[in-house]
C-alpha cells in the first residue's frame, strides 16, 4: 500500500471530510458566540487548542500535498480531488479566522509551537524543492524514497537547529 492509495481511499468519503470541517467550523462559531476575552480560562482555552489543532494539522498536510503535486509532480490542479486537497485548506482558513475573531492566537496554548512546526516544515519543503531541482547525480537518480529520506533528514536538522537557536 502506498501513500497515494491511502489518499485515494480517503478521497472516497468526501461527505466525511466535509462533515469533519463543518463540525470544526460550527464549534468555532459556537465559540465566537459564547466565548469572550473575559471568560477565556483554562478549560475553554484547552478546547480552543484542540480546535486549532483539529483544523490545522489536516490543513497543513493538504497544503503540502497541493504544493507537492504542483511543484514536484507538475500535476494539473483542476484534476485533484476537491475534498482531499482543497476542503481541508478552506476549512482550516475559515476556522482559524473565526477563532482569531474570538481570541488572539497568541493566547491559545500551544499555538506558538504549532506555528513553529509549520514554519520548520515549510522551510524543509522549500529546501527539498531546491535540492531536488539541482542535479546531484547518484543521489537523485534513485527513487522517490531518497527524496523523502532527504526531506526527513533536513526536517530533523532544522528542528534541532531551531531549538538551539531559540532555547
């Protein structure tokens, strides 16, 4: 089973994907109606942390898939599955905008770590893209596995460097 098979199986249930983001957005709207800066305390703040992570993790993964299909595979974006590739991005943006209207993102516990992770993943993706476009002979004559391994090594090195710089 390949990662593409998993994505294809995931795309066979668009109602579940859309339903997931409808629930996340509805909880965000419920928070917009009931939560204010005055009552944003411990249990509610952790609920918002979960809500941000529920919206952001699949959305960032979807952004990476779209960028990979666009830059590495040079796929036609019009032929991609809307539910798998674009609904998570739209749902993430909508829910984060609604949450940001309720409370500033800096007050949500763990958001700084999440934004740091997104930044490190983006940097690693850009570096991998640059390295993939360069000719390295033996290193990239191999398969896609070599490229993924290089991406993971760069990601680990960037994460370690990021921790040391801002420790």
